C-alpha cells in the first residue's frame, strides 16, 4: 500500500483507478483539484503527477479499454474530462453545471458507448444524471421525495442501476446510457429494515443483487431482485448476511461466489477484510490482513508538518501588523513550507523530514524591507568555496564562530541544533535540526523573536570580509 498525493491534505475522496494492461493510473483529489499519475503494477511511478481537473473536490471515473471520462465536482457545479487509455487528457475540461454549493457525491459507469455519471448534492431531494458520448452530452435532473445522502451506480449492457440511500431506506432506479429513467426509484429491502447505508449492487448471472451495510448490527445484507433487473423482490427477506462489517465496502460477484472487501485505513497501515460466500450464501469465509503502508513513517512526519505549519499560518493570519494590517500567509500545496508577506518583509518557513534520522530539517529565511527578496540557496560549489575561505582566514573563522554562537542562542529556545546560518544585509537564513516542532503559539513567538534579532543592530553578528551570503 502506498500513499497518493501529499500527506495530510484535507480531502478524503477515494481515488479513481484507470487500469491498463501493465499499468494503473490513479486519479485523486488534493486541495487544489484532481491529480493523476501513471504507475506500473509494482507500484513504481512512471509519470510525474499532473493537475487534470483544477478545483475538483470529488471525482468519479467511467472507463473502457481505450479511453475514459473523469467527472468532477468543484463546489461550483459538475465537470468532465476526456482522457485516453494512458490517463492523458484528450481535451480541456468541460463544465456541464454551474451552481455554487458544496461538492456533489459522484458515481460513474460505462453504458455501451456512453459515460454516465450520477450525482447528488447531499441532503437534497433530487439527483442528476450526466451522460457524455462521443460527440455530445446530456444533463438531467430527477426530483426525489426524500433527501438523498449516498448513491452508487452499476451497469450491465445497455442499462445501469442507480442506488439511492435516504435516511429510511435504499431505493433502486434503472436508467439508460442517456440518463433516461426506465424504472423510477423504488424500495429494495423489505419495509422495517432501517439503518442501511453504503449500498452496492452486483450482477449475479441473471439478476441484480443489492448489498447494504446495517449500521446497528454491523452486517452486510444481500437482497436479490427479480430477473427483469428492475422490479423489487416480492417482500422476501435478504438472501444472506455477512457479519462483522463496520464500514464502507466494495462488492463483486465472480464464478458463483460473492465477495465483499472492506479496508480500514489507519495512519501507518490498514486492515483489509475480505468476505466471500457461495451463490446461496453458504460457505462463508473471512480473511483479515494487515497492509503495511510504504514510507509510513515519512508520511506520518509529513502529516505532522502540514498540521503544524497550517496552525502557524492560521495564527499569523490572525495577527495584526505594526500598522494594523493583517499578514498574508500562504501554505504550499505539499504542506511543507509557509510563506508570509507582511510590513516587516518576506518570510519563508519550510520543514522536511530527514531521510537518515528522526529529525526535522527546519529552514527559516527572512528578508526585511519594503521590497524583500529571498535569494535561492547557494550551489554546493559556492558553499565549498566559502568553506575553504573560512578555513584559510582567521578573521573569517572568528566571524563564523560568532555567527554560529548567535544562531545557537536562538535555536536553543526551541530545542534545535544549528546546521547552517547566513546573515548578510537584510537577509537571514537559519537551517536547524529539531526533533519536534513547537506548538503554534510558541512557534509564532519564536519566529518573531528571530526577526526582532535580525532587525536589531545589537543582534547582528560580525559579517565576513566578502561573499558573506554565499
């Protein structure tokens, strides 16, 4: 198991997978939209991640062997993007609906030559079908009597079933590839069965079987439908139940066997639970496996860094400048750096886990003045030349010792060790190693202390004869 995107990004949408012959293309959401990248079957990345649907917060994929359509909801409506069999965009994204509201829940399938997306804005009494064909598209809104909280679409041949989850029941509708309703939503499970959630459907030889999790009993109920695929079972009780299911699941049917897969994703690992049983519900088996997250330790530290810098950005954004104006902090997309522009100048704080230790590398770069510019880090060749010059010059060595002692005093306030310091003119760069980041209020006060020391004439250590910023 591996992580996609940047650890700690506050988007918990399930990735959509485009599977090819010897590769897989996952699409996933980050805070700036939907991204995609190609991986081989061993999990090695073979293409750089790219932003394919800017702003998308939820996604769904309808794919065939040659091409696919990626649907997205960005809080401003619905979009679609045509991609080829390698996950590369074939055209620019197309907006089909422009309405400002929270992102919609999406589910997508292929119905013959059409890509069909079903969408619902949680809690609303309507659902939408968006059909994208080779040359045109169609958006249809369907009214519903009760608020809808979840949905799922599945297809076989020229028809698709849409499962709608309301507070009291699970309903099923049959639609065509164009989104035309062939059978209106109707209740699937016998009346009296409540608390059903996360519905799914599988095609079992000659009929649909709907599965849903019962929250109160922690079981999955399987309900067969009549052979026509649209009418509900004649009041029959569920055909069978699978015990000990506590969360969302995915269902499948193959070779006279039902499968249900549930993954409980934790920070550093996940527990995968696979159920199977015969077509009649007999011979039930459960297998539980722990799945180790590749790079779990590093991603945990990255998540901690994003949380710490996010809290720091919030505190700095709420602080008032010297003339009563607010600072403007900006957290980088990967959550590993924070840039601030205020009346004192420009500040950049970045944190990265060390690869060979448990330490965090903390870099604070500050440029004071009305037109502050933070210079790029010097090249290794320039740093080597500076190191040689300091070794040969006693004055340079003395200045370096004073500089390190001055920086060590600042670093000690947050239990950090100095790796490098450059202080020249209005620019200061501190590179520290720290076992853990301080709390957001302590962090903010310490950064202000560093900038005060940088600006204070009494806090400025002696400069080198030349090239002190190298």
